[in-house]
């Protein structure tokens, strides 16, 4: 009897334990399935999120950047432009692609074009919801991510050094050599010649497929050089400056030389004389500094700059003395870019030439003065400006070539060009020659990095062969992803 009762009790316990084990197994299985379902959902969501992100990036490039790079500067939008959506079958789509001109960075007048654009695009992708227990099981889950990009129209001011042709009119290559150090963007449409050990601390590009070398060794490039870069077009006229200049000075169809003396924040002294007769001044006046001044003819320039302005000429521009920003170091023209408000552009439709006179080191002035700092006004020249020579070159007068009527002493070293700014020239010009055991100037070139954010007024845009603007990508990013 006792054995029977024990059997019944054990049998009941076994049944109860079986039910419990089965229940636990079912719960565990269901939990595992739910966990697996959740993991699958998370995995699908992450995969689709990445897919939406790359769709958004595709919209930025295919629609936004393409829109900007296929327009001339005059055809760029002043507000916001909405661009078409695009569906990628089996992948997703991008939509809400917009291009918006940035206005909050400008200075509030028509002469300061921000030329900066924000581009937005939203990528959209979907996956099927297989999450157990979800009320929308089996339906599509939409994932969106919005990417952003900021792009800036490139101008000539964005280059520390820019040329169309590297060879002189005598078909001679002017080489970058060991003494040359460039700190800003360098580009030439032509072959760049490298000799010795020049140093390039900014990006270097050429529209050709290689460099030319001459006894080159240990050349330093901070960034990998770019070959076969797009050609930067050189206009022959400064139409934007000519049209927008507040002061236009005639020269009796080129018969007169115009002389401008910049006097810090005061008026600019202007006088004119017949070409070749500097002592016979026929007119003299003072003009208020304007953002744009254009001389129809040749012009001489010197003095101290305290304003934001650009001076242009239809013929040769002559630098007859220091052109220095107010507050800059009077020995080398250097200044704190964060503190300097003055900015000058010099644009000639022909050449920009350093005059061979006493102030600029005439007749071997560098050595005759023993380089005494107190006699700085007898040698060297300071140029605080962005310079553009559209017709030919930035160069110097009286290079002691055999064919020249004037011949200077031997040697004829005139000092150092202390440049704080940038130089653009259609054809690279000589700054120093071997004539007379050495003729001309050494180089002390520093880029004014303010130009990379804001060019002088009426400065020229950098265009490709189709006349479209060249754009630099300033930044990439995205808004907060949506779930």
C-alpha cells in the first residue's frame, strides 16, 4: 500500500516537472526568437541607416555640387534652390536636395560676395519589419538621414601663386629653387619647374601630367601634388572692377601717367604727367578712398593702406615704393592677420612692374646701403596686397639685358621683395637675373590667409574652360539621424 502511494506521488511530480520544463523551454525559445528578432531589426536598421547616409551623400554630389560646378559666377543663386529627387531602384532615394547661399558671413554690402553655399540632401531607404510582437509586423520601416556640405567659390585670391604660363617670352623656364618656400595654394596651368630643394607648405597642382626637374633633391611637399588639375582660365580684362569702380580715372587715351599716393586713412593724392616727363605735372587732386578705383592707362602706386579696396589699370601698373598696410611692420610688411582690417587688391590688364628707383634699390642699392635697416628706404620693397597681372607678368624694370639702353652696375642687387598677400600672373616673370653678376630681388613671400576667407572687392573668380566657377569643399556633415 505504501509502495503504491509513493508511485502515485512520484508520477505526479514527474508530470509537474515536465510541465515546468516544457514551459521554461517554450519561454526560453520564445525569448530567443524575440531576441533574435530584435537583433535582426537592429541589424536591418543599422544597415539601412548606412544606406540612407550614402544616398544623402550621393544627392549632395550628383545634384548639389554638380549644380554649382556647372554655372558661371553670375548665374549662381542669391537665395535657395530646390533640386529634383532621384530614385535608385532596389536601393532607395534621395530628396529635398537644396542649395542655399550663405549670407550670415558677409559684411552687408554688394561688394562683398560671400560666394559660400550650403547644400542639403536627405537619403531615404526602407526595410521590412520582422520584429515579433510589433503591431506593424511585416510593414516597411523608413529610415532617413540628411547630409550637409559647405562649398566656396574659388577666386584668384585663394591662390598664393597662380600662373597660366611658366615660360618667359624668351621660352625660358623659371625654376622654383632651394631658396623658395611657399605657404599657400600653388597652381600653374603649365609645367612647373623644380630645381634644388624648394619647400611647398600648401597644396600644389598643375594642369600638366608631371613636373620638370633640374638637379632636384629633397623637395618638400606638405600635401601630395595634384597633376592634370582643371585649367584655371585667365580673362584678359578686369570687367567686374572696371564696371563697379567708384572712381574712374582717364589718361587721354594713354598719353598721361597717373600717380597714386595712398595716405593711410586720409584721401588719396592723385596727379598726372605726360609719359616720360615726370617733372611736368599737369593736374593734382585728392580723392576719397573707394572700394574700387580703375585707371584707363598706366598708373604708379605707393603709400600706406588703411582701407579695403582694389586698384586696377588697363595698362602697366608700376610699384614705385612700399605699399604697406597701416600697422604692419615697416621693415618687412608682416602683420597679425586677426588684427588687420586693411586689404588691397592690385589688378593690371598688362604687367605689374617694380620701378627701378632709389626707394626700390636702384644701382645695387642693397649692397651700397650695406643692408642697414635704417636705410630701408634705399633698397627692397614691401608689397601688402593681392596682385593680378592679366596681360603678362609681375616683374621688375631694367634687368640689364644686352639689348637694353640702360645698363646698371655689376652687381645690381636691389634687395628683397617682402610680399604679404598673393600673386597671379598670366606669364611668370623674372624677379632676379644672373645678368651683371646678379640683378634684381630676392623673395620673401607670405600668403595672406585672410584672402582664403574674403577676397578684396571686385577680385576675379577662378573659372574652368567652360566659364564655370571652381568650388572648394569647406566641410561635410549631417543633421541628427531620424529613426
